[in-house]
C-alpha cells in the first residue's frame, strides 16, 4: 500500500480473462482505489473480454451454449454505466466476433473502453502498449481473414484464431515496447517460472510441456524479436509470473492472470514511471503510434480475406523483401508526418465512439436488428480511421465499395481534413427575388387577405358529409410512416418464419396484419399500433429467452 502512494508514478491494473464480467472488474478497481487511496490510470485486459452489445452479438460469441450470457458490457455501451479509468483490451478465443471485426484496426467499443484491434500499438502517457488478439491454431494461422457476416459456426470459432498477418505486422516494430498483451502464453515461457508449482496445480499441462507444445510458437518468436519490458497474458486461468532472459542483461517480465472468479488472482496493479507526467487528476494522454500507422499502410498489400494460405516475407534481416519493407516503413513515417502536418491532424486518438446498433434491453432489438442485420456493418470509427491515414484497406474492400473514403466537399474528419471529391450533380442555388417580384407578391397577399375578410364563414354544422371522421389530426410524416410499416413487415415475416405458437403473439399478428398507411395518419391509431409493435417485440424476446 505504501508503495502505491509514490508520486510521479503511473498505476496500471492488469486483468486476465474478462468473460464479460465488467461490473466485477470495475468494482474491484474502485475497491483498490478506495482501500489504498490511489487513482488507477489505466486498465489492460488480456482477452475474452466479450463486448456483447445485444443478443445478436451473443449469438456470435464463441463458447458452449450453456455458458452464453449477455454479461454486463452492454451497460457501458449504452451509457448506463461508465468505466472508472481508460480501459484497453485485446481479443481472446471467446469474443463477440462480429463486433471485433468491425474494429479490426482498433477503436472505442464504449466510452473509455478501447479495443486494440486484431493487432495494435498505441501510447498512453508516452508508454508504448502493443498486443495481438486471438489464440494460435496451426490450421488457421496462415489463412486470410475470410470470416464475415453471416457467420456460420466454423467462422465464429476461426475468427478468434490468430493470423500470421498480425504477427508479421508486429515484427516490423523497431521501437521499445513497454507493455505487450496476448491472450495465450508465448511458447516456452512456462519453463522460465515456477514450473513445478504450475504442473502441480494444472496437471493436465504435463504432456504439452514435455512435448514443447504449451503456448503459442508465433508469439514466442515475437517475444524474442521485440523484447518488451513487460508481457501480460491470460487464457490458462492461473496466475503465473516468469522472467524471460534474452541475454546481455535484457529481460522481459511475464505475468499471466486468472479469470474473474472470487478469491482468484485475476487482477494486479503495477507502478511505473510516468513519462509525460501530466497534471494530477487529468486524463491520460492517449495517442496513435506513428510507426504503427506506417506499418499498417506498407503491409496492407498482404491482407487477404480468402481462405487461401497467405505468403508473407520471412521476418528476418536476411530477407531482401523484409529489409525493403523496413525501409519503406521509414519512408512512410515521413509521409504520414507530412500528411498530418499539412492537415493539422493530431496523433491523439479522437473520442469518436458512437453506438451503431441497439443495446440489450432495447424493445426493438430482437425484431429490428437480430434477424435483420445488414449485409455489412461499417463502423464509423473504422471509416474515420481509414480517412485519416488515407488507406483503402483490402480488409474492408466490400465496405469501401459501398461507402468510399472520399466525402462531400467541406466535410471535416479527424483533425479537420478537407477531402476533395468530384460531385456527380450540380447544386442549383436559389435565385434572389427582384424588387418587382417582391412588390407583386406583397400585393397578391394583401388582396388575398381582403377577400378572406369579406367572405362569410362557411356553416358546416348541419352537413355531416363535410366531416371526415378519419381525417389526420397531425401533419403526416412519410418517413415515419414508412419506418413503422417496415417495422411491422419485418416483425411479421420474422414471427412467421419462426413458427411461434404463442397465443399472445398470434393475437398480435392478427392485430397488425391488416395495417394500412391510412391508419398511421390518425394519431390515436398510430399510438395503438406502436404499442402493439412494442408488445410483440417483448413477447418475441420472452419466447426466444425461454427457448435458449
């Protein structure tokens, strides 16, 4: 406790497998802060984070059905709750694969909660933080990122498997990494700690250790190449410290942590020198890493979205192609510097989170979104990022074909970049009225007013034919009418396709089947219909929950 009160120190909490238990993790952070009278500046989570926004995401969670749970992340996504500190996480092998894919290059999954991407490097108060998502499986390692919506069961599993492309990108880093995160352990690290104790607790590891197969061989090579100061991991559900000795007095401190269970070691707080030393109480300075941005641009040519094996240059200094990439990276760093300087772009990561799908608990979630997911989901943050670095990534080739990087003249994105575009249609400016036209319009309005004042009011009290009992009592809104009609149409199609025999739902089908556009022009009738849609949505959600 006393050491935690030192000045000019940055306090970083490390967490193992999250498994969607954000409430427990953040409550533990708050408990430590109160108990030790400190402020934790940063939380690093080592995978199985499970950023489940709604039931649709839960269907894309890689885990056995009996263990599937919505968790508590959706509360932070919707804004109901707030993370107590900046939180950065990587993906594990139990994730909402569809959401993570939207933010392949990284981004905010909720306010103050940042996904590092499939691989990534960022800076917090000058400290360099890097990581890679997923676990190693040899049969998927050299494949492209072929998984996309609609995900089948195989794709849900394989999308959590690490790809060589991510390791290759990380191999091009030449700066010193302060903290590196992976989900599974680098192969061989178990031999650099108390192996006897490990095997006493986890006896089923004995064969893998003897055969040299425990852990990830790809990240083991990365460990030898990058030599980070710290390496954090999870996955095996046990706390395990070790020291990886690289020789020449260079070491990496390794720490694996457990999953979120009471009385288990799932969280630990470290103290390190704060390089930037910002004013007390100010939020951490959170930035992109310039070298990493350059790496993303020079390696995008190797991205594949097919199942075919992808060949990358060998990442060693004896490969001419690899050396050429390193040189190209240095040139790209200068190009990005010029780009950012010209357009006055800051390296600070923008606070541009937006909730792009309904959160759990939204009454229309099951109806509007769960079964009507769009053909593609291009997260606005990813589009902003690609515009910022001017990268037409092959990873989002399909999405960019529908939403190009170029935008309307004058639109500002990420640091106020002006992006030019050729407009297909000319905008006609409204011509100003001449003085003569203004006089004619004024005279016509005056004559109209005189005619109206001279006429007698029309008597309609005895003529029922002049009274429209179904006349609109509010201005019709075509967009709103179409939206409600589409909701009803999608709802009915989904219910009929599910073959639900629930009496309440069947009654609501009858109530909504004869809906016409004229019904929606009457306020009272429109409110009845909206109420029926809400009741049907809740009923469908109830039936779906009972069937799980």
